[in-house]
C-alpha cells in the first residue's frame, strides 16, 4: 500500500458538473486519510471541499460546459491545501449577506462560505486572472492555538 | 449515497426517518419533495429523525430551512430528533440551533406538539 500514496500535488482541469464535485471529493478524501487526519477532521475537509466545488460549478461557472474548474490539492506531512478556481464573473465576498444575521437565518442559501471558514484553518478568496474566482483553503493536522 | 426517507405516523405526528446524505442533487431534492408532499397532504406536525444522517451540506440545510418555513406558514410545526454530533455542530455554526426545536427522545418530541 505504501506505493499508492497520493502525490504531493495533483492539479486538474475539471468539467463544470456535479460529477466533478464527487471526483474532487474522492481525491481530497484519499489524501486526507493518508495524511492521518482523524474522522472529524476528514468530515470538515470533505464538507468544505464540496461547498467550494459546488460554488465553482453552480454559482461561478453556472454549469457552463465551456468553463472549467481549476482544481489543485497539495500536501506536506502536516498541511493540506486545496485551491479551487472558476471561470465565472467573480464576486465580492465582503458583499455576501451575513448568514448569521437575524433577518437572514431563514434564507435558503448563503451558508457555504461560513461553513468553509469554520471548518478550515485558512480560507482566502481572490480574483483569478483573467477572470473568475479562486478559493484557497488550508487544514493543518495540528493547529497551533 | 443519497438520502433514504421513510415516514411513519405516531399519533398525529408524522415522523420522517432520514438515512444517508442530504446534499445538493438527489438528496436535497428528495428531502424537499417529501416535506412538500407531506405538507400538501395535510401532515402539519413533522418530526425529522436525523439519527442516520451522516452528512448535510449547505444545500441540505437550505432545504431543511425551506421545509421549516413552508410548514410553519401553513400553521404546522417541524422539529428535529436525534442529531448526530456533526449535524448538531453544523446547526450551531449556522445558528439554526436557535430556530429548530431539537429533541433526543422521540416520545418527548411527540408529546411536545400542540
């Protein structure tokens, strides 16, 4: 089994489909397991990955088959990094409605970013060049307080 | 991998036993359709048993909130039963723990309906 470990970095251009979400989840979860993240951490990574991929496919690329999801997962012994980019119109994360505000609690959507921020140790959103949005998420096996 | 929903009647309360994942795609859609159909059929006291739900994403949570709003607006009540630690954590992060009534015991939950 030792020779089946995930490479230090996997970079893929994925179709804008929900199948790509499952594919990315498989890759990331295999890496997280091999790195020795515990089950709760794996769950947090899995949820964050799915939220981010769904945002790229559904909100960023709007299922447009001509647009790709730019996916990279890389790791060291202690650190897992996921970078997901889309070819969409981009958005200002500071303008998202606060899902914890009383008036937004019963909204049907808008909780994905909150969940990623809660479950990952680092979460940044930036503009992609020439277009789109890129999200970078990092999870450490042991987070220093 | 999707969700399996089974309904049963306990007095005038409809218990929905959910099993699997409630995520974007099949799971969340199945969940939404089931709650809507129950409401349309006049079942206004719903108890969602989430003991066997391993995973809910933001779409699944959105459908739960949507179902809650729909049934409440029809004069009904939606309550939750047997949350796993992970689902409980999720509801706390999203502050929905303050919206839903949550129970660990079915009999107590059933008695709580007006």
